[in-house]
């Protein structure tokens, strides 16, 4: 079996929480690499856009009445998604630091890993 076929099979059988963790780790790693590479402002647009998109997916999922998470947790995730969106604009505009976005993602990853 090729590596690509194995990865496809692994993703199909992956639990949602594991998939969320894996994707968040990948995007957070991209943001860390961009920061360590000295990128600033609009040069950070690609990893920040992917992070913003991920948080939009989380927020939209939490807005669904079919989501099984407790209502208070869903509301907190939606609030974080709104903050991520605003803070991302600040980072791209040079008014904010990327570190806060990385820290939030790491905190969420810790929660996903603990569960």
C-alpha cells in the first residue's frame, strides 16, 4: 500500500476530534513557521487565512442545533471564532501579533488531546 493510500484510509477512519486536532496542529505549525521565518503583515495571509477558515468551520458547526456539545461550550467556541477573525485582521494590518492566535490554537489543541 502506498503512503498516499494509507493516509487516505487513515483520514476516513479518523475520529472527528482527532481530525480537528490534526488539522489545527498543521495550521498552527504553518503559523509558527511563518513567524519564525520573519513574515509580517500580508506575508502571513496564507496561514492566517487557513486558520480563519478553520475557525469559521468550528463556529458554523457550533451554531448548528444538531451539534452535541453543551450550549455554553458552543457559545464559547463561536466567541473565540469571532475573536480569531478580528485578531487575524489586526495581524495582517500590522496592529496585532500572531502569537495570540498561536496560543489560542495551542490551548484548543490541549483540550482536544485531553478528551
